[in-house]
């Protein structure tokens, strides 16, 4: 059984990471405060302990990655998370992104298509601390119609297109943050659902994500 420790050294590394994110343009202090409080090294193999607070992605199980902290902060900032928001996340991965949103006081419904990762996440170290994270095994393109509508939707994989079923599960006035395009780089979009059911779209920086795939694996 792994022993989890969050030392003064870890806290110091987290503070340096937060300062770096601020220098790179993250201005939402609530996002930075959440990242400051969450021990990222808990979400990685213990071999990464000393480098867990570098601003880069790392491999996790099932060929996936834990996103670069800047990417997590950037997407979360665009999402404009408010306490008591109901958020749908596509791509649980390491649970780090979901934990940041949960730390900000939202309830997050997160879907993972990789059964290996979903099973692994049942032993999530913070399951008692964050009962506002709800885990699901399924196809992200389908969303969670039973639990809709959602205030916000966040996609943490490269979508080939904006999934219409996820737009349908968004509240009027709700926002979706999604990296779109196939290939090496994706455009980060923020989509707002209008009163007539249509959407408006804002484009932001380019990022690189693992692809969003249909169906379930495993």
C-alpha cells in the first residue's frame, strides 16, 4: 500500500508552480488557490515524486496522460467555475482536473472510457474528501443525459468535432470548454449555449491533447 505524504518540500514546489502559472497568464485566483492546495504528486506514480510539480504532462495508465498544470489551469479558468455548479467532464484520466474543479466547490460528473483507468480510480486517495466527484464509465460522446442539464461541460481530450449530444445536455447560458481538431494541435474553444438553443463560439490558444475516442474500451 502506497504511503501518501505531503511535505513542506511538496508545498514549496506547489507554490513555485502557482507563481509560474501566474506569470504565464493565469489570473483566476480561485483556480490558483485550488492548484496550491492539491498535491499533484498523489496523482502520479511515486517515481515522479520529485518532478510532479514541473509544468508538463506525464504518462499514466492505459496510454493516457496527466495534463500539464498550465493546461488544467487554462481550461478551468475559461470554464468560469462557480460554487455549486454542476459540471460534466469528459475524460477522467488521472482525476487531477476533476479534483481542481471539485476543490472550487462545484459538483463534477466525470466519464472515463478506459475501464482500466475507471477501475484504478475506485481507489482514489481523496474519495472521502471530494464526495462532489461522481465517477462514470462510458462513452464521452454520449454524455450523461440522465443527469443533465449541466451548468458547464469540460472536455479533456482532442475532439474531432463538437459533440451535439453534449451541447444538448448544457443549460441555457451554460459554457463548454473543448479542444477541437484532429492532428498535432487543437484550438481551445469556449462555447456558450444561447436562449434559442444555438451557440456562440470563442477561440483561444492551441494545445495538444490525446484524441477523444468513441465507445468504451475494456
